[in-house]
């Protein structure tokens, strides 16, 4: 994949969250897709966004009151959620900005059930949580056919905690 993360956000959250987070992640060595860097004059918005969604390992979704009023953000989230459902792997990395659990649950019960980073802890803390996900090897239930044999396999397995993981020990 060409990018580590795709940053999905409402324009109203660009200055406070999306751009600082993109800079922080890029400064830490991640390849970040964000609209104002990748989309150039004359580009097709839909094609460039589709390319970013397709070529990014994860989608960092900045959930805010503005996010839920935009069609583009919903469309981007739909694409990320579809990838997550079809592959069975974690794709959507939610970030809550000026919202709480009740607000998210009222908008999207499925998003409310996901652990989210919160901007009230600072952009650096959000970046730490994203980096932690990228550094954790992914494991899917289909890959688990034996007891982990190496320390790295065990760590990855314990972090992923797939169905019936405890019975492999």
C-alpha cells in the first residue's frame, strides 16, 4: 500500500485536528494521505479519494459534530467500513473530537462500539495511539491455526485476541 493512513475529516476540523495530526504522523515517518496534499488543481475529487482509500492501510476517521453533517465524509467512511467488513481486518481508526459516547452512539451505534482516540488528550497522544496500531502485527482468525511459537507471534496474538484465543494456551 502506498499510504499508512488516510485521514477522513470534515473541513471544519482541518485546522484544529486533521492538518496537525497529518504533520505529526508524517514527522514520525508515516505516509499520510490527506486531501489538501494529494488533490491538485484539476484532479477528480472522487478518483483521488478512491485512490487514497484503496491505497491506505488504515483510515483515521475524525468524528466530530461536523463530520456527521457532510456527505463526503460519510462516503469515505462507507468505503473504509466496506473494506473492514470484506477483509475482516481492522481498517477504521476512530478519533473523537468534541464528541462523547452518547453523541457517537446516537449517530452510529457501530462506531460507538469501537475504542477511539480522543483529541482532548492532545494530537501527540492521538498520534501515539495510531502508531501503536501500525506497529502491532495484524492477525486474523483465518491465520490462527496453531499455538503461537515465537514471542512475536504470542504478542501479536494476545493483542489481537481473536475468537477463542484463550484456548490455544
